[in-house]
C-alpha cells in the first residue's frame, strides 16, 4: 500500500498505528526517515519555516514518486506524511516509511523517495528568521544531483536484467513474496557426430559403456545441481525430471529433451537447460574416443509453465 498525507498539525512519532505493512507476512525490514527543521548557517538564527503546497497536485506528485519506488524495488508498503504551514525549529517536517522483505530494498527505496521529494514534489519553502526577515529557498544543487544519480542506475524498472540491484550489483532475486505454483520447463539440445560415432550410439555401447543410459543419469544429476553451477539460481526442490533422446540418422544427430518440474516460487527453466547441457557434454565424453569433432548446439528452452507469466512456448519448431 502506498499512502500520502499532508497536514498542518505536528507529526506524531510515538505510534505505528495505520502503517500499511504490519500485516504483511513476509515483511523483513521497515525503514523510517524523519526530517526536522534545523538551524541554517548565517548571522541570524532561524525561527521557523513556512511551507506551502498545491493541494491535490502535490499529493499526486508524491504518489507518483512512491509508485516509481515500488517499480524499482519490491517494497511492500510506503508512506509519506508531510507538514505544511508554520513549522518551528526542531519540529518534524516529513516522515517517510518503507517496508520490504529485505533491508537493502526498504533502505534504497526510502532514500529514493526522499531525494525526489526534495526536488520534484511541489512545495514552496520560506525560511523565517528571528529578526523578522524571510527568504524563499529553492532546492539545493546537492539534492538535485542526488536525484539525478538515481536515473543513471540500472534497476529492474529500466532494465530487463533483474539480477542487478539498485546499485548495479549482482544479487539473487528476492522471490519471498511470490506464491507457490506448479512450475514446468522443457529444454532441448543436440549433438552432431560422425557416422561411426552415431553407429555406436545406435548399438547401445561405446568405449565407456551404455552411452544414452549414462547421459540420462548425467542430465538428471545436472538439473539437480543447477544452483551450484549457475551463481544466482535459487536451489529448487525438483519434483520430477525426465530425459528423452531422439536419434536422427540422416543428420547423424542425437537430440536430448529434458523436462523439469517443481512446486515453488520461481521457474525451472535453468534446471531444464542445465540438464540438457550436461547430458550433451556427457554424450561427448562417452564418444570422444570415436569422434573428437562432434558439435554441440541448439540448446534452448522449448516451453515453460507456471508463475506470473503463465505459459511460454518457443516459436521455433521442436526438433523431432
């Protein structure tokens, strides 16, 4: 939930009532920023601020900033409470709260919101001094630079590469808030070889034994070890793996097809692809004494099911 409230009365900090994320089962972090009116540099002391806003327009702009933060980070809630009118020295002027499953998401989203509140939310600030003088204050260049710096960072909102966080660093994608669904993926690949090597496959026994039997076990084992081989993959409790081989005598090619299934929060595409790749590498290892010039290729995802994106199927024809 994203909420915005602008008020003239003081902001109460001693109660968390009404926070939009306390019912979130997977909330692991809450970040609170409190901005207060502080003394300014100069020969005359500050008395208070007068803060004006454009009703409805200001609220709408802050809501837009919160929405942008949610698009960049998987936050579960965000709230902004902002004072307007006369605000005395030392009083709270703004409260920004964010929640997420992980602290870095809640923290970065909070910083983002504050940086853009200072530069894009339509408030007009007047500093009033103890000698009766006053001046209108524009956004500082440092605040504008901080806001601009966010636009230079690649995040899931402006990049399809979800394995990079808000700071451009590699991370394992947070799937804690996703529902558990049945996931399925089918991957395929092929290896082309000499007529002699293909005859060995057809005969069932190579220099190292049962060629297809060993490659089948290797494909299953490879799928099970995906998270150990691919750095940012989640370990998944696979519920089913099946491996099929298709022999094409005309092309002297063996095609492997791996089906992987799980009930989980993320897909099994990588498990199917890894299984197919390891199976093909094992075929090469089993037959290299006969043909070292074998060519592995066309490793690809054929179909996936489950999750938010539902069913996806390759437009290219299956190799049969």
